[in-house]
C-alpha cells in the first residue's frame, strides 16, 4: 500500500521553502521538474530511471542533480539535463560554489522532486535552497519539509507508483 501525506497548500508560488503566497499553482500548467537523486543501491538507480520515464512520457522538461556517480548509468531520456555534485561543490561554510550547482539551485521549477535515499548534509543544503511551486519528497530520509510526501513500499512497481503519484496530485490539485 502506498502512503501519502499532503501539506495543506491551497495557494502557492515559486518560493524558497517559505510560505510566500502569490498565485495559485495548477499542476496541469506545470512544465518543468527539478529532481535531486541520491543513493548507491541499484534500486536508487531504478527509482530515478522509472521517475524519468514517467515524467518524460507526460511531457515534462526535467533537470536532474545527482550526488552519486552510479546514476550515470540511467537510460537516456528526451527533455532532460543531468549534472552531478559532491562535497567539493560546497564551500567550507556549506554554500554552493560550483557554477553548475548554483545554476541548478537558482533556476526555479514548477515541481521539485527529491528521491534521495540518504540523509546527507549536502542533499539537505541543496533541497533547502531550491525554488519551486510544489515540492515532493519520495521516501524522504533527509528531514526536509515537503508539500507532498509519497512513500513507495519496498518491492513494489516504482514506475506504476510514480504514475499513481502524478494522478493523485492531479486529482488533489484540480
């Protein structure tokens, strides 16, 4: 059984993890998705690949930031860009110093999805600085607050779960 929790968001705007409100967000108008992925297990790579397949089928422009090299093995999808980050991309004080990482964080998206499976400080720092209309935490491990939390049980069909997640969000947001 898939677990879902939703934060009450009747109105939202592109924000940086704040409650600033301007115009209502409509999922049907969403076109861009920023995804942060992390984890070293084969299932983490499969999770990312399934998510990308579902998002590309639905016509989203996807940007991905990964904190692990194994995701270089993911299948190629249209309308996506991918970059990687490590501890070297952060200053001693935790600020992003890599131009690629800064650009990823500073580029607002309609939807931000976190599918990391680790509780790394780097991932929390990136998630905490993202700009988006709607944030989704899939199996969140990092303690960041999201508008929508989606838990996929171990061993279930992740591709089908992501399709259901988008359908749930569409129903909730209509």
